């Protein structure tokens, strides 16, 4: 059985970009900064998209901490006669970090996975 599930926690690299479409759908685009120490120290910037995000998404600003659960998607498009591609996370569940509280990483990750499984 295949499973396409990603859980990532990090901070916004930029303010979210929110687009509304004539059909009534809304799309939020995020750039997430995810840092890791193991197996070596590195910082990744990961593109994330979310269809029909909650209203509080418009209040997010660069530096805000988020938990995101979703799946990996690769999309392709043509640009000036060149075929281009991008790998991004399609978010199913986005949660803000608690204000001034320690986050139990295992409990938070488990809750995100359970929330994504319900979608």
C-alpha cells in the first residue's frame, strides 16, 4: 500500500499569497522554512499550497510557526518553450503553533496525521 503523507513544522519564509478564483475557490501559497540538525545541520525552504484555507490564514505573516500535514505533489507547466516542474506539499491540515507554549512534537505530529487521515 502506498502512502503519500508529509508532516512538517516550521516558520513562514514570506507572508502567504492568497488567490481567489471566479469559481469560488481560494488558494493559499506558503514558503515554509524547516530546519533540522540530524543527520547534519540544514535549512530547507519548502513550497506549500492549500485549497480553501481557513479565514485566519489572511492574518499570517512571515515568521509565524505552523504545523502542516499533507501530501507531496509534482506539477509541470510550460514557460517560454521550456517545460518546468516543481515539487510542493498540498496541505490538508494547517495549525498555528501555540503562543508561548512548548509543543510536544510527538503528540502534535500524531494529531496532524490523524487529522490528515480524516480528509
